[in-house]
C-alpha cells in the first residue's frame, strides 16, 4: 500500500500524518456529504492563478484502480466533466481549518481540502482545492489565504522512508 503525506493546519497548529487512498477517499466523501455546494478548482501561488471548475458531484481515490477522479458540475453551464489522474501521481494532500470572523455570518470554523499531483514528465505540480461555497461569504479568499498557511506543511516528510512500522510486530521483537 502506497502512503503519502497529509499536512494539516488547524488554527495555526500544524501536523503531518500518513495518508492512504482509502483515508483520502473517506475524507472527500465526508466533505461532499456535509456540503450543499463543494467548489472544485486549481490553485497556483507561483503564477498567482486560481481557477474554478465547478461543484464536486463525485470523487474517487483508488489505489487498486490507480485512479483519482473528480466529477463536477460546470459553473454557469449545464453538464458535468471529470478530471482524472493516476494514483501514482498523487504527491501530497493538505487540510486547513481556521476559525474566522465572516462579515455576514459571524464566527465560522471553515476548512479547505487540497490535493496535489505531480506530473513526473514535466515536473509540474497541480493542486486542486475543495471548499464549501456557502459556508462563508468569500470562500475563494479563504482558499488562497489558507493555502499560504498550509502548503509547506509535511513536504519535508517522506512516510515511505520514515513511516510507522509499529504494525510489524516481528520487527519490534527482533529489535528489543
């Protein structure tokens, strides 16, 4: 099973943990169920670029199928489209959650999920964001500001090299 890093920043408390396809799939499904309108787009700070594709309809993260797919309803148009990446391209995921004071909604705990893929051939990284459209009055400002606070969290950790091996009881017994 392939493991990758999930960086987290919750009210400026940062952490990183191991993440598997099934964990990320569950997290995306929970976000989708909890939201009436979950925005999907890409974000690139270097290019100062933010693109909105639409609202997420379905997501699948599967190591067995070597597939990550996001199906979304188009913004201001009818129809759906699907974005696909191989699971092997999945580089890192991030989650940022902050208590903010929204001008119209008051105190709100708001979170954004980010998933980054690396194209090995071009070296290009693509980061997708998943943010509730209606929970705050300006979700895209949160997407950008939260990414600035979380994008480096966990990038210095490679769980493939340093992952937890506590489940390998034989290893522990031999090295006591």
